[in-house]
């Protein structure tokens, strides 16, 4: 997906806070095994960014570090950010939103795949039924922070957040979803919106969707209102291949979807913009109560690594990592959150061993 990239790939690792370091260490071990098995050159550089640095030095993402990440890396591999000692999670905001916004990573790509039949709460649904991807718009919508408060702290207080949709922003995410479908031989793209009530912003989404879909006659396309899409994801997940949606609805639908295939411990994501360094992170946070105990599930971070390799162009290595996780789950080699008995390091080693064994 990122044709500008040449090997060896330079990957910036930001382990971050809490369980971030543990899951990043396990996942980098898996990626190194995959690199050996598939003849890839992966150059990992670890970055000390996160709560500790912020508390120690008062810096979150200094400009020279941002510029280094932007100019010298193919991908950024982020564990998690969030620490109760930092008021307002200022550092996490600066690093995570700073990278997403400053690199203009407009695609939040969240694959949803059932890797073990026992992991879905849906009766009778199989791995064939639960295999789709969500393209969430990542730079606009209701999350841009435009708005304000008036008469704050009084009974007359007014609070406003404005939803921003631009023609350019809407078109590029819809097009990315169709391109992904076509590139992967997927048959269906569904847009989830609320044009019935958000008549202005999502009226634009509807108009752009109609125009763009006309360029992809080989792909079946439909739209669902986002609330109906939530119901349909539970009732008939097999009807979806690619879902494209706005920032807020993507946030909600992708968490619902993650829970259909095993939850946070297995949910990967990528923030990408073709031609730029992609930011790959598990959906979960830093889980402070679990930190430093070797109990966190590393599979979401490992699957995030697989997604990163696929995006860089090493599809076979990415697929092999996913298959190794599938086999580990089938063998019951998992952490406690999935009913297993392994620690973080051992769960990572279980995947590494399968990749190294070929
Ligand atoms: N992208 C990110 O970096 C990101 C995402 C979400 C939350 N956060 C931050 O993380 C901190 C904690 O947030 P939270 O508790 O709401 O969400 P969280 O994802 O850290 O934890 C939610 C629940 O899931 C469990 N969990 C999460 N990841 C797990 C794993 N890998 N293995 C086993 N169990 C796991 C946790 O123990 C907890 O019960 C906060 O500071 C929050 O702002 C960061």
C-alpha cells in the first residue's frame, strides 16, 4: 500500500506508558522472527516518549523529534499512552493526536477478524462471517476540537463542539475504502452515516459517496444509517467487507466490532496516509493496573505489527504472524484475559516459536 517505501524499513518504536513497553517488546520479538523467516530488513529504533519523559523533562513531542519521525521512518509502532500521574493526559494528547494530525493520517484502518470460534459472543457465527475492515475518518468530524464554552460553571452554561466535514476529507476516505476493496478483491463497501439528522455534514458524505461509488461499478455499495449499521453488525456481520464512516461513528462501530471477535486484547489498528509514515497501535490503552506484572495480552500489539508489515508491502510476513496467533489461540496458548495461563512474554514467545518453526 505504500509504494514509496524501499527496504530496509525503518520503524520507530514508541513503547509509551503502562503495559505499552511489555506488549511492544513482545511484538518486536515477533516482528524480528518474521523478518528472519521472510528475509526482511527491519531497522527498529526505540524512542523515549511518554509519561516518564513528560514528568521528568516537561516535554511530550518536541519538534525535532516529530521532524525525525516524519522524515526518516517508514512506520511508527506505538504501544500505548496514558498515565494517571499526568494531569489531563497532556503528553498522550500531544503525541498521539499530534502525530495523527501533523502527519495528516486520515485513514484509521481497523481490521476485524475472528481468530478463534470461541471468541465471538455471536451465536452460530464463524470466522467466515466475521472478517471485515473499518475505514474511519481520522482527522475531521466531531473530534477536531472546534467549539467552546460560554458562561462556564453557571446554570446558563453553553458547551459547543462543531462537526467539521470537508469535501476533500470526505472524498479521500471514501476513495481509500473503495481502493482497498478493489485492491483486495473485496466485493462490498458500506458507508455508515447519519444524513437523516446531520443533514449538512452527512449530506456531503452522501453526495460524495454517490459520486465516488460510480467510479467503482465492480464493487457493490450501499449506505446504512450508523445506528442501523450497529444493529446489522451484530445481526449479520457476514454482510460486510469494508465499512467507511466518520470519525465519531467509526470510533463507536469499531469498538463494537472489536468486541465481536474477542475484544481489546486482540484489536489492532493503523493510522495511515499513503506515502507517509503510518502510525500503528493496538486499540487498547496503557492499562495502568496491569503494568509491570507480565500479564498484559500482547496479541493486539502483535497483530498490529502484522498489519504494519502488510501496509509496508510484506503481506506474506503479516499473514504468517496472523496465522501464528491463530494457532497459538487454537492451542490455548494465551494470556489470562482470554482464559489462558501465559504471561505477556510467554504469549509472545508462543507466537515467535511458530514463526521461527515456519
Ligand atoms: N491509543 C492509546 O494509547 C489509548 C487508548 C485507550 C486508552 N488510553 C489511555 O490508557 C489509560 C487507561 O485507559 P482505560 O483503562 O480506559 O483503557 P485500557 O484499554 O487501558 O483498559 C481497559 C480494560 O481493558 C483491559 N486491557 C486493556 N488492554 C489489555 C491487554 N493488552 N491485556 C489485557 N487486558 C487489557 C484493562 O485492564 C482494562 O480492564 C488511560 O490513560 C487512557 O487515556 C490510551
